[in-house]
């Protein structure tokens, strides 16, 4: 009972701190990472757009974070800041950050490790400034990290006890991770190989002679099915949804808004072009980024070396899971479609930390204290390294934005977007029809107090209206300034010159700092062509 | 069972016709009397039959005793021989 | 002419008249019943008198014959057969108290009916009781059975010691132990026991023309049956000597003194079935129906139910006429809601079932620590029909059970017209704890009827049912005893988990294995954990016999009597637990056969649902809301979902294949999301839980070092939707049969697999 109360306390404490920071950044300072706010926006469209339907959640990003935010956004009418300032995302990420603390603590306890050690690991991880920031910033990384840590921890339980229930939990956590971020795919591959190692080489003592090789192979097959089917099914379902709703099974991969499309701008960056063309350089680049997070892995290897277990199957499994993260980035770089952001490499850290309780449980008595000391040291080193990285915009530009608001370009953009929304709110009637592309206007859409005024991309009429705005009762069109390298919105794509020169059926009505323009649509004029 | 319809001297729409009911009652009563009669008759037959059998048994028992006594006498009589 | 059209509007009231008529009829029927009773009574009386007359006549004739012989001085030269029973007779002859001819008649009579020579001599009037007492005065004092058997050279001293050491370990009666070790024949043992108790043995050529029958219940309770009537006393056969305190009671029932003769269990069994066969049959077919008609499936649909179905269908039809799409929408909404609730609930159950404490588990050490002396007698009922081929395997599997054999009461229940099995069993010379019971031919010819019949004379304190082809885990009975000992009093039934030994035979058996693994490993434990009514599986359900008899055992009219019994147990406030011990059955390997079996099960679930839903409000009162919900999930959803599924499969095909336009009309707004979630998520979860269930059990067994299954089985779980199609076919067949022939028992053919397949599998592994 005390344990239960303790966990609740830990949760409340972590959640409180994370949310406080998140609230300060997003509400008081008014900054939110564009990935986070656009996920909130997607959920927001589902509930409050002209045609509320689940399809409006979008098919580029994995939908689970938006789905969870959707639940929170039910309370938008009571607390508008949930959407306007993206507090729904902050709530989500801080809940998961707190859950992660509790998960780490309780997995240590379940592994048979003392409360003190378990709590220390949980806190050293959660209070790492870099990790802490991701609990507060509303990005999808917090739930993703929770799910992959759950996956790894249950997988470790399986390694230890071989109970089917751990495997099932691991499988569902992996599927959840997939619904949160695509990075779950390589982790799944690593686990699959891990199963082979565990079944063939981590032989447990049976009552009688071990199974034959053939039966072991069957066991691998069966274990794969159990462990991977939820994730594989999720993937297939996602492709299927893309197919039936967007008419393109790989819409999430190759649409104009996908990562591949967005990374097109990298072609103009000389340093990236060099990386794309040299596997060796790419490897060096990746290794450099990964090393920042690698101290706990070295701790694990050190412990294994001194307990003479370095050449056991377990070492290979943790290495595989670890390597799966940079391996994906390597593949993406070779395919010329990754920004290689610093944060993309951070997942090696939670994966290793999730392994720690298992690792410590394998060491007995005095050895455990020593091993624990090594672990604590590695965690402290990581905290120091990552804190330093955050202060250097050349290493971690995204994260630096959060602590250096003065130089934050994105904050300025967001403020402008909100002011556009506010201008429209105060100058337009509720009944006006404004067509805009929600993929670029999400910031001003979530801050608007009447979303129904806008005809947005996910609305059923959008396609028709796009081809003939005057004929579809559109009053205004709001478009952003097309910028090189950034994917064009649907409107700018169809009418490339409209922002600069207007149209025969559209006259400039208002200009917002040269970044946004509002065009008034003439009525009853047949469209050209 | 007949309910309504044109029978006899009239038609009842909501209920049995009195004539029908009477007929049915009569039928039941007749079979009852018949059963009662059989019951009585069989009981009498049984009483006489069982009485005669009981008598027969009594006779047979005394006969058996007589025969057995005779046998014993013969056996007894033989012993001295 | 006037009378033709005189319309009368108001006649005699239907209700009153009917009531009146009914009263009259009832009186008539009562009268007829009295007539029948009287006839029966009188016939019995007359028969008794006739019997006595015939007996007297015979004796008179015999006596006069003997007199004639003596008078003609024709001496009988044949010697009287020597041996134990002849000794006293010879002595009497040599001393001239009786003649050799008299002795011959006495021995003849003894052979026929049994009893002690002295008593027969007295009865026939050849000697007086006083003479007898004088002659018997040199009889031996009562000695111990074992010693006596050794002295009489039935067994050797070593054999006795071995039996005694068994007794010291496992308890039980010495006689039963000797028989279970097959050290001597039951006839020899009973001969000795009879001598030990100074009573007679049952005759060999018993002719059951007895004018008097004890009331059946009394006879069954005390194990006493009248086998012959002498002039002044009855001869009664008993399994154990009647305790002295019962003498008076029995004499009062008989109206005459009695002499007891000892009969072996098999003889007694035979006597009972030939003497009380009809009563026992009636009891096993109609006791439940008579005592609790509300719980019997002998009526499939009650009038009320037909009315409700009619009203529901009528309102749907009216609705369709009034507003086609609106009605379809409402019906669809209800169905979707039903699907949704059932799905959520089923997964909650499975989740609960996956907890390790959902099943009762015992370690091998705990089982080994059980004191065998504390173990009660255990009845094993094995109903079978035309399964002669599997009998050798059955015997082998039963012999493997780890339970003191002297405390087993195995009852093989075979049908009267199953000549092959009957012959095979009678030629087999089975150990004494096996009893072969032939169930008389009558309708309904179902497994539950046979089980009821077998239960009537069951000797065990506990009973279990196995099918002929079952292979129970050897420790099952002991585990169940350990479970009963550790559970509160209200647990009266323990279900072992069923699974299949021929799982790898073909795709069908693989699917079937997956389904069973899921059902018994996860679903039923979850149900037990929730304390909801557990629909028992066909075999390996262990009962406390007294309770089982109290609630009238199985419903012979229900074709899934097991599931129904689970509900009735729950209704009576009893509980069922699931134990971590398995029984291996043979999975149906042929599609046609499988569909027959499945349609019977589904029909039975429908029957069960109809029986207990005759009054839903009463049911809720009896089993509470939780039980009611569990009942609907298990008993209604199991047959209904496969019936509904095809409709929605067709809709999905039409939608994704042809985008049929009417379909969106059926699924507006949120209903679309519910249906979608069910389609994508629930279907996946059902498949996944199948995979997980079968992985679970294989993994579990591997950890324990058992190798029944190969992990290669798991992948077939992914194709389980095809199995659902088969299930729907069976469900449609079942629904049709429920209406056309509700009690018809679709017999499943067993023995379609090579019985030693499991050995092959083990070799392979």
C-alpha cells in the first residue's frame, strides 16, 4: 500500500514539475514547437472544424498523440488555452513523463531491486534536464519514450522469466510506440533479432533435455508472431487507412507534407549533400550525435565486463536495440531524407535506461552496489553532457530554442500567426467563409475563436472549393508567403502567383507583414480555364 | 373444441355456446362414472380372488405340514432299523 | 328457419368454462390414476399369493416324491458334492437327521438363491431351529479377514502383507485393496467375507421372480435388494452386512423376517439394474423435468417466448413497412451495441484470466504431500457409445491415474444397443473397481441420461466425467482433491482444462486446439475470477456427488448438459473453480464431423439460454446482475455472434468491394466509429488472443518440462477467421435444428486419429 502511495506521489510530483515548466514556456512565454502545436491542431480539427470527423486527424503523422490530445480537447470550450496555447500537448507530454518515472521505479522493484536504487535511477533519468524538457514541451517524444521503455522493460522481464504475459505487454507497448512515432519500426527489428538470440543462445535450464533446433526455430517464429503482430497489424492498418481515405497507401511516406518531401530542402544545404554522398561521413556524423547519449551503455558494458558476462547473449541484445536508433538515421541519410536532428538520437538513452533494472538484477550482493555506482556515474555524466548540448545552438538547435527565447525565430512566427488569427476574429463576421490551408495555418487556426469560419483542408468541400472558389461561396482566401524549401500549401501550389499578384477573381484585402495575405473573392465570376 | 360459428340454434361470438358446454360436461361426467364403476367391480373381483387364494395357502400349508410330518415319521422310524 | 341466423354475441365466458372443464378433467384423471394404482397393487398382491402357492405346491411335491422314494427303498447312490458348504449337510445325513434327498433339495435351493444351509434346512422344515443351534455350536469364532483368507489359501502371506502395506499408506478397506491388486476374484473374497460375518453368499442362478420390491430409494440408500421369498422369510442381497440397527426397519418394510446374503458389487449392480431398471431409467430421464420443470429443456420454447419472438418480429416488420431505413438503423444500432458490449466484456474476462492466480495451481510437491489415507472414494463416469475401439486406450489412461485404485469406482456407461462394446467389455475381465453399466434403451438417448443413470448408484463421494478417448493428466484427481480441500464449502465443482492431443493432425485440429486453449486457459479462468456462472466443458468436471444428486444432476433433454449444469449450480448458490490440470481429448479432424459437433454445442447453448431466460427477472433475482451479464456473454453471445457475423461480413464485402451505397446509411456518425473500431480492433484482438492463448499454454508447458505441443502451432492462429466461417455454418445449422429437432444428439465420431500420435509427436520433439 505504501508502495502504491509512493508511486502516486512520484507521479504527482513529476507531473507537477513538468507541467509547470511546460505551462511557463507555452502559456507565459507563448512558444510551442511547431510539431507539437500542429498535432494539437489536427485533433482540434476533428472536433471543432466544419465537418467534425476522425479523418481530419491527418495521415502524415502517427495519430496516437493527436488522438490522446483529442480526449483532452473535449474540454476546449471550458479551457480554450488547451488548443490556443497547445496546453493539451503539454498535459499529454507531462503525464507521460511522469508515467515514465513511475514505470522505471516499479520495474526496478519488480526486478527485485531495492526501493532506494530504483528511485535513484528513476529520478536521475527523469530529472536529466534534456529529458525533463521533453516532458514539458508537448512533443510526441514523451509518449513515445514511455512506450519504448515499456517495450524494453517487458522484454527484459521476458528474458528473465520467459512468461508469455510479459511478451504480450511488450508487444502492445511496441504497437503503441508505432502509433506514436515511426522510429518504432527499427526497434521492432532489433527485438526480433533479440528473440532469436534469446531462444537459441540464452538457454534456460529445463527439467529435461532442451528442445531440438527445429523446435527452437518454431519457438522463434511463435515468439515473433506474439511480439510483433500488434505492431505489424498497426502498420498494415495505417497503410490501409491511408489507402481508403487518401487513396494512396503510402501517403504518410510520400505525400507533399511527409518527411521525405520536407527534407527536400536539405538538397540545398551543402553539408548535408556531402553526408548523403559519403557513408563514412554519415557514420561519423551519426556516431558523433549518438555518443552524447551513450554513457549508460558504456556503464552496462563495463558491468558486463567485470561480471564476466560481456560475451553473453544479453550484451548483443542491448547493443542491437541501441544501434537500431542511429541505424535508422543512417538509412534515412543514405536515402537523403533526414534532418539528422540531435533529438532523433536521444532514444538510445531511454532504451539503455530501461535495460538498467534488468542489468542490475543480474548482479548479486556487493557487485550490485558497485554496478549501481557505475550506473549513477554514467547518468550524471549524461545529465552534464546533455545540459551542455542544450546551451549550444549548433549542437541542439531545437532544444536551444526553448532556453533562448530571444533568438527564437519560431516564437516570432507564432506570434505573428496568432496576431493574424486575432485580426480576423475582430474584423470579420462570424458568417464569412475564409478558405485556408490548415497545413500551414495551424497556429492561427488553433488561436481563432471561431474555427467554423474557415474552410480547411480536411473539410469535405475543400477540394471542390479549391478549384472554383467563387463558385463555392468562398469570401476570402488566406495564404502564406511561399518560401523556398518549405512545402507549398495546396492553394499556393494550384495558384502559384496568387500571393504576389492576386487573381482575376481575387483582390488583396489585407497584408500581414508580408507573411500572410488575405484575398477577397469576387462573386459570380466564372473561373478561368 | 368448437368456439363460435353457426351451430345448433345460434352463434356465440364471445364465448362458448351453452349447448356445447353442456355436451362437453356430459361427456366428462359419463367417463367418470364409467371409471368409478370399473374401480368398484375390480375391487370386488380382487377381494374374492385374494380370499380364495389365502384359503388355498392355508390348506396347502397344513397339507405340507402333514406330508413333512409323515416324512419325519418315516425317517424317524427308519433310524432304529 | 328462424333459428339459422340468430346471432348470439355473448356466450359463456371462455375462461370460466375452461377452468370448470379443467377441474372436471383433473378429477377424471385422478380417478383413472387411482384405478391404475389399484390394479398395480392388486396384481402385486395376487402375484405374491400365487408365488406362495407355487412354492408350497413345489415343496409338497418334493416331499411326496421323497416319501415315495423312501417307501420304494430306492437309495440315492450319488454322493453329495463335497466342499465347504457340503460338510454340515453330510454330517446331518450321516447322523440320520435328514436324508440325502432332502439335502440335495436344500443345496439346489442354496445354489439358486443363496443363503446359509442351516437356515434353508430350518425353513424347509427338515430340522428344527433348536436342532440347528445344537449342531452349529462348534462353529469357529469370528477371525480377521486377512488371516482367514491366508488360512483358506485364497492368498499367500506375502500377498497379505503387501496389501496391508498398501492399506497403511492409502487407507481403505482391505478387501478393496486385495481386489484392486487383483490378488483374488471378487467371488472368492465375498465368499470369505460372508463366512467371516456368518452370513450366506448370493446364489449363482438367481431367478429374480420376486413378488416384493423394497421402495427404490430405501434400497439404493442401503444397498439392499430382495432376491427371493421363502415361506417365512425373505432373502435379501447386500453389498455389506446390514448394520443391526437397521434390522427392525427392514423387517417392517418387508413384513417378514429376512436373511441376508452377500453379493459382489458387480452382482449387486446387476440385480439393481434388472430389478429397478425402469425406476432408475425414469429417474435419469425425468427427475429434473418433474421436480424442476422450469430448469428442464424438455420444452424448447415456452408459449411466452414464442409470443415475445412473434411480437419482436412483428414489430420489426411493421417498422420496416413504416420506415425501412429507420428500422434497419435501430436494429443495427442494437446489434452494434451488443457486439460492442460483448467484445469489451470478453476482453476484460480474458485479461482477468491471464492472471496466474485465476486457476488453482498446485506444485508437484504439494500433491505428493497429500495423505492418501484421507482420500475419499472417487467415481469416474465414462459414458460411451459405439466406441469399442478406444476402450484399450481408455483403460490404459485410467490406470495411469495417480489415485489409490481401491478407492476408485469406475463406471463404464454403455448403451443397450451397443453390442460390440458390450461384448468387448464382458470379455475383458477388468479389475473389480470397474463396473460396466448398460443403460436401457429409451428416449432421449443422450450422454446426460447415461451419466444420470451411472450416478444413481455411484459409490464415490466425488465424481468426474471422462469421455472414452480422454487422457487426463495423471495427477488430476489428487489435484482436484487438494483443490476441494483448500476451497470454501460452496465450491462443489472443479473443471479441469481440456485440450487436444491430436492438435497437429490438420489445420482444423490446429484451429480447434487454439480455440480450446483460449477458452480453457484464459476465458473460463476469467469467468471464475469474476465469480460468474461457468459453462462447464463436456468432460473432466469434478463434482461433490451429494450436491450433484441434490440438484438433479444433468438435464437429459439439453444437448450441452454441461454448460446448463454450470448455470444451474450457480443458480443454487454453488461455485465452480478451474484447476491447472489438463485432460487431453481428441479434436475433431473432419469438417463435416466438426460441423455436426459444433452445431450440437451451439444448439445446446441456445437451449440453455432459452431455458433460463423463460423469466429473465427471476433469473436476475437468482443469479444477480453480474451473473446475468456473465450468462449473456457466455451463453447468448457464443451462439448469437456466429449467427450475426455472416451478415456483417457480407456488408463489409459489399462496401470495400463495390462501395454499395446503402451501407453508409446503416452506419451514420458515431455508429460508424463503433463499428469500425469493432471491425479493426476487436477482430484483431480476437485473433491475437487466440495466438496468445496457444502461445501461453505451450510456453507454460515448456517451462514445466512437458512437451505436448510444438510452437509451430502458434502461426496457425493467424488464419483463425476461416474457422469463424465454419463456426457460422454450424450456428446456422444449429438454429435450424433447434426448431426442427431440439433433442437430437449429433454424435461425434471418435477415433479418427492414430491414438499413438502423441507418442510420435514426443519422439519428434
